[in-house]
């Protein structure tokens, strides 16, 4: 005979099978489900705890229980869906339980600070810890130059509008780049110039020409695992970019949001080649921890600390103390480094599988970039093919991909690029998914030929 909590577990599993609860959906609250099923709150809590042990659900502190994402649903409607469009971290690999302990400890450590405003640039103790942690990435900076931000996007969004010491106005940005930075530029009507990044990187002669002939305020670059191309600069390329910036009085904003996942032991950020302040370094914890935390860091030049502090204060006064404290505990405990080691192996494996699948299944007339991290990669389609048409065609094959058209500034827009992410795709489905993409491309090409 089943116990009450086992009956509740079966009821939840039935709802999952029937498609009434989908991946990422929030489960009914403990109280509402106890009323609905006419049982005790303790029975619901026990059932949810057991489902969590089975990796079917996960908890988010103060938010509730959620159904784990992925492609393992037994319901036929979802079991064959391959999602290359979602680019968040693998939910199953995220350290929910560990971080919950850190949150609880942070409440005890910072219970006084939570009832008063904090420093705009972040808790002093967290900034000290970040100063130590960043050394693992060859970023050496004192706590006074480090700002804690609500996700690295906040730092980028503030920086695009701030005056820079060089007094220049135009932003140079890789093309394509991620949606949020494009939005930061276009929504403000800022002056910007693009430089194309391909599977071979960028044209340095073109970059120098831009720096020499235009009033470039800063060059925005994602130096490792670029979004959407997945491209990572070599150390020589990074040095060359820094040298050009020094020569023409251009600042660099180096977005190294996934630098932790780099398995190349001797790969350095651009910051390492000019730590004086020419390179502004930003990183995020969203892609390797919990995106909902919205935590990041920026390393600023001395000359910009004051103006950035005022802008940060105007934006949100300060990043929430509780999440800052939890990150500090997580970093100090060693949990973060252990977690990163696991993720590096996971995403490197996914990247290898993806590249092999590309080489085997993509038809002639296409090319691909990146993929080393397992997070981002692009496929360049034949010139006559529009990405939006392929996206719709692949949906019929239960394959989701991202149209990268709007990851370009309007003057540089290309409509034949799709972005791929395998971060949330099971390893055994990557090859099958790429095969379906290749087949879809060929089918659309055949339609053109037969018209």
C-alpha cells in the first residue's frame, strides 16, 4: 500500500506525463496542493523532496519548486523535442542545494546589513573575495576597482552611456553580438560601428582602420566563447587588439562572462595584457551558476570608478545584499571552483560532439563557427536562404534553433545565420539534432531548385 506522499508523487508524475506540467513550469505551492489533495503540508513537502532526489524537480529559494527541463519527458509530445535555442545553463547541473545552504548562511551573516543600504559598488568583503577569485583568470585588481553588479549586462548598460577619459563617442562592436548589448546601443540611439567576426576571427587591418579614422570610445568584445559565434581569440590576437587600443587611445570592454569554462590552461584575458585600466573587464555568474541570481562583476579603471559609482547608485542604489552574501560564502567555501571543474568537462564534451556532428551532417554551402564551450555556435546558411524560413521548417521536425538576424546592428544585418546552443541538450541527442538541421537545409535548397 502506498504512503500518502507516494500517492502525491504519482499524481505529480501523472500530470507531467499528460503534459499539464511542462519543463521549467512552477509546481503548485505546498499550501495550495495540500488544499487541493486534502492532505497535510508535511506530506506535500515530503513528496516534493523525494521528487527532487529523483532530479525531476528543483527548488529555487523563496520561489518554489520547478520541473527540471530537458528532453526526458515520457509524454510523446515532448520526448522528441531537441532545443538548440535555449542558451541557459543545464538546470540539472546547477548547484541549487549548495547555494541554498549559502543563502541560509548569508542570512545569518548579513542580517543587520539587510535592514540598511549598502555600498553602491558592493559589499567590501565580497569585493575582497572577488579580487582573490579573479586571480584564477589572470585578472589582478584591488577590491577598490571592482564593482558588484546585477548581472554583467547592468555594467555594460551603464558603461555605454558614461563619458570615457578619451572623450570619444563611437562604440565599436563585434558583429554579430548578443541581443542585450544590441538593445543597449539601439535603444539610446548611440553611434556605433561594427566589425565582422567569423569562424576565422576578425580582420585586424579593418579594425586598425576603424581605430585610426573614427572617434572610437571603446571596442566591445566577448573574448572567449563569443555569443553567438562561439569564437575564442588566441593570446596573440588578444595582445594585438590591446596594442591597437593603446596606439589609438581606444578603451576595451572585455566581456568574459564564460571565461571560467575555458579549458586552455594558458589562455589569458585581454585584461592581463594591460591591467592599468585600458581594458575594462566584466564577468557574469549567470551562465555557470543560477541565472536568476543576476550577479556579475566589473573591473574599472581608477579614472572611472567615481562616475560608475554614481551611475550604479542611480540605477538601483546597490545589488541586493543577500545574493551578494551568498556568493561570497559560495566562493569562500570552495564550492564554486569544484562546480566549475565539473562544468568544464561537461561543456567541452558537448563541444566535441557538436563539431563532429557538424562535419558529418551539414551540407555543402554551409559553414560553422565555435562550439568549443557547448554554449554557442553559428551556422552560416547558403546566401539565398533566410534563417527565419529554416527556423520555421525545423520546428516541424521538433528542432528549435535561434534566428541570429537581430544579433546584428541594423546596417550590418545578415539574414542567413542561425545560432546553436547545446548547453541544455542531452549528449546523445546532439548528433540527431544536427542531422535534422542538415536535412532541413537540404530540403529548403531542393525546393528552390525545383521551383
